[in-house]
């Protein structure tokens, strides 16, 4: 009996509201797990469960706090008095382009996303980003045509769409950033010479014999070889 009481004491329960309905769930769960605990089944609005796919965009408020907050349901832990709503998908503007035919010019963003010129620098996009990216800064960099800056500032974007949903001038920052990263990867980033050389070596068949031997090696030997492998010096 005493053990049971101790156990009950350990499991703290919080009260949350999912789409307006009240549920009591264990503290420490993510919003996603709390929803499943409450009986919801994810058919949409859930992908990797690891904070990478951007599929679980969520808005929430906590009682007593006027702020509307944004998060990823698979990452954010529930709080007592939390009101939460899921936003599985919202359509957004995305022009079609052929990367092979584009050039990394300073006007490329304004040509495909002219609405970026309407940015009022309100920073709402930055506040909405669950990855804490400087979204407004990279939109400003896009206006200046600085492909590298946009690509670097947006590198951790997971395309959840919350920035576009909050933008009062209807810019779709995450698609602007995607264009930047594509252009940067294809035209701006210096080529890794050693990788090109290694690819040539692979194509010439230099490693064919070694690969054949590895394929015939048992799993245990492979593990052993892996443990003993030479690690590249830093
Ligand atoms: S499920 Fe992929 S980011 Fe949350």
C-alpha cells in the first residue's frame, strides 16, 4: 500500500485542453504523446517524432499568459493549463522553377518571391519559429539578394510552415529559404575536391575488390572491423 502511494505521488498529472476539450495527462509527456494518451490517433500532423520533419506544428496558450505560442508537438512538453491546437497542413505559395535554368543573381528572390519586398520587419516570423531561427533576418537577406546569408541562417529550417502562417504580409519565408539553400548548394558553395576525387576512384573500380570482400564478411567480423577502424584525425 505504501509502495503504491509512493508510486502515485511520483506520477504528477496536469490538466490540458486539446482542441478545446479538457484532459488530465501525466506531466512530462510531449504534446504529441499527451494527445495519444488522451485517445487521439495521428493520421496526419505527425511524421518523424524527432523534431525534424516539421509535420506537427502546434499553437498553444497557457492560462494566465496572453501570448500565443508555437511549438512542435513532438518536442514540446505539456504544461498545466495548456490550451493546444494542431495545424497539420496549410497551403502556401511555391513557384515552380528549374534549378538548372536559374542563375544565382541578386534579383533571384525578388523575381520568384516578389512579396518579400513587402516585409514590414515586424519579426513575427522569428517569434513563430520553433527552431529559434532568425527568420526575419534571412528574409531581409533575401531582399538584398544575399544567397549565402539566407542559406546559412535557414540551415536548420524544418519547413513546419508556422512563419508563413503568422506573416502579416503573406510571405512564405521557408520556401524562400529553400530556394536559397538549393542555389547555394548548386552554384555558390565551394566544391569539395577530395570528394570529387574519391568519387572518380570509386567509379574507376579501385574499391571493387574490397567491397566484394566486405559483402562476404560475417556480421560479427564486420562489427569487429568497425570497432577497430582507423578514425580520421580531426
Ligand atoms: S513529428 Fe516530425 S517534427 Fe514533430
